[in-house]
C-alpha cells in the first residue's frame, strides 16, 4: 500500500465557535489515491469540519520528510495505523458586532 498526502482548507461546523478555519494535512495509506481521499474527507467531516477546497495532493514518499522529524512521525503513523492528520487551526475573524480594544 502507498501513502497519499492531501492538504485541505476547512471551516468548522457550529460546534467549533472558537475556530475560524484550518488547513488539514492528511497522510492516508491506501491502494489508490481516490480511496485515500475518500477516507480523509470522511475523517475530516466526522470531526465536524466542512471542506472548502483541496490545495494539494500527491503520493507521499518517506524520504521527503527525512529532515523534518515531526512530519516524518506523522507519515510513519499513517504507515502503521492507516491515517494521520495535522490541523493548523486559526481563530475566527472578528465580527462587526465584536468590540475590539
């Protein structure tokens, strides 16, 4: 099986009021890119996020992460358990009715 990488931009459902959105880095073990993407999308939706767009996708190779131990660990997690996700969350944008000091 191969490891596929996806980078999605997502927005939260109503339960995540403290989040404005996120970029989600996904590593998924699968025989096909289509199946890997289906798995990643399902996991993201199950966590309460809506996908806005797909920014990147490719067949991931372990050597690519040799100089980044934190990301290499995420890749290796996907090798072992099938999936790994890294959410880079940003706060919500201030609304017109919000008081900013």
